């Protein structure tokens, strides 16, 4: 299955299916001529499962080196970024080298930023290995973290191709399935009512995400992301809709301490909250309780963890980098597939948060 990802700066293919690792050498050949050598950047977990197989596949045709960073968000640090560049220089990679980002969103963001900046930019390919990476591998946002904020140092830099081999997802821990699936649901909510209905009818647990249904779900999630990116590569307008569920989601992640609650689990609570806000502002009539019941089947928490404080969450929501002033701007929905951005009064947010915290 091939999807063309169109952006202003370029169009590139995304391949989705089984057994694609073996096809990597021919895919590389088709997207990049005059290739000198390949640098695989991966993390320790992905490396332990698939490192050897990928190196073996690629070295049938190209000179290849591999650099392994620790698994987890911490790899998106200046230190690991610097170490990747040092390794690339020691390997004498030149401007015709190609970076393969082989891992989840963390490796995609890190390796993409390494590629964007090494010798003013060399080619790279995304080979995502998590469900969440159906989101992060499309769109060309690459970044590392700064002590003062997540994803603060980065670039818009598109890959030459995305190669999404769903066989690699078999080893993904349940927690990561749950985190990634929230973004699949998000894509349906913001853009595609028919896809949302398909999900509701066909996916009742994470174990329903087996090959055929999994490919359909990922494909449609990617199509939504791709269409948003096509319209708005650098985030002036509709790209903001991707932030649905994230204003509160990010605040919960930060208040709980990163790693305590996964990104997708925070987003799941945030999406339900955004629908409540939409209802209260009389923009919509969602049956939030029914949607929450469906969410529970996947093991999501459906309300704000009750050890958190509404006031502190509000402060975080205001600090969210996507809100332009001291007011909270949220992505709300008029209905499935009908997002809009609106400023929401503090009182409305505090009242709804406190209701959840008391329940
Ligand atoms: P991740 O890359 O840390 O992967 C999650 C965990 O799963 C890690 O421990 C990893 O080692 C492990 N893992 C990965 N693939 C595996 C596999 N096939 N089998 C077993 N274990 C595997 O996290 P993620 O959720 O994929 O991505 C989160 C990151 O993505 C965040 O840093 C976030 O900022 C970024 N992100 C970026 C964008 C974007 O547009 N660039 C969008 C969304 C998220
Ligand atoms: Zn997200």
C-alpha cells in the first residue's frame, strides 16, 4: 500500500504493510541516487528486537553504520543529539549519506533533526516502529527537547520516504498501543466521521488491532494527518486542529510527571474534556458518557486523575506553546470532523475540571 504525502516543499511516498524491512534496500534506491552510505539511528529496545535484521537487509546493497541511543524521551536531549553528530563525523558521512530513523516518535524526532542539521541537511527516511509514529513520522516536524520545554529546538524537515512495516508492532508493549491508538481516534474525531464510525463498530479492544483492521486504521489515520499537513505544512491554520485533546493532555502529562501517564492517555482525557467544553458552550451535543465507555474498553482513564489540582492544570494549559495569549485556546468540535479553535474562559475550564475531580 502506498500513500503519497504532499507538502509544499516536496512529495514523498509512504509505504504501509507487512514484510517491508526486506524491501528497504530497493526503496532506498528508488528515492535516493548517488548514495554514499547509510546511518541507522535507533533506540536500545528497537535495536534488541530488529537491529540485526535491518542492518543485514541494508548491507546487501549499501555501506551501513548504526548508532543506538537509550530508549525513552530522554534520548531527545542535546547530549544525544551531539553524540549522533559526533558518530556521523567519525564515520565520515558526507552530504550524500542517508539517515534512517528506526524507532518510535522519539527516534524519528531526534534522527530527523540530526539529518536536518548535519552538513546543513542530508536525506533521511522514517521507519516507524510504534503505533503513535503513524502520527509523528508524517508531516516533517523534527525536534529535540530543551530543559525549558519539550520540542523547543527543531525544524520542519521532510523525509525522502516513510516505510511503515506493521510486523514491527508485534513486540510493542500494551501501554504503547494504548498511547498510539489515542492519536488514531483523534484523527477520526477532527476530520473523518465515517472513519470514526468504522472505529466504533470494529475496534472494541486493543487486541482487535490485528493485521487487516490495523492497516485500515493506520491508513486512515495517516490520510487525515497527510491532508492536514498538505493544507498547512508549517502550522499557521488547520494544523492547529491536530492539537485536539492536547491542551489538557499536555497539562496532565506535565502535572503527573512525564512517564507517569503516557502521552496518549493524557490526550484521551483531554479529548473527552474538549467535547464537554464544546457541549457547555452550546456548540455541540456529544454523548460524552457513551464515548467515555468506549474509551474504557481500551483501558483509558476518562477523567482527570483526582490527585491533581484544577488551578495548576489551568496554569499549564495557559503555558501550552500553542496558546497565543494569557487565555486558553482550545480545539473544540461542532461535531465529528468539525474542529475549530476558540478561546475558553477560565471559569468554564475550572468548573468542568472541578466537576471531574469531585466525581
Ligand atoms: P517512543 O519512541 O519513546 O517509543 C515508545 C517506547 O516503545 C520506547 O520505550 C521504545 O523503545 C519502545 N519501542 C518502540 N518500538 C518498539 C517495538 N516495535 N517493539 C517494542 N518496543 C518498541 O515513543 P512514541 O510514543 O513512539 O513517540 C513519542 C514521541 O513522539 C514524543 O517525543 C513526541 O514529542 C513525539 N511526537 C512527534 C510528533 C511529530 O509530529 N514530530 C507527533 C507526535 C509525537
Ligand atoms: Zn499527540
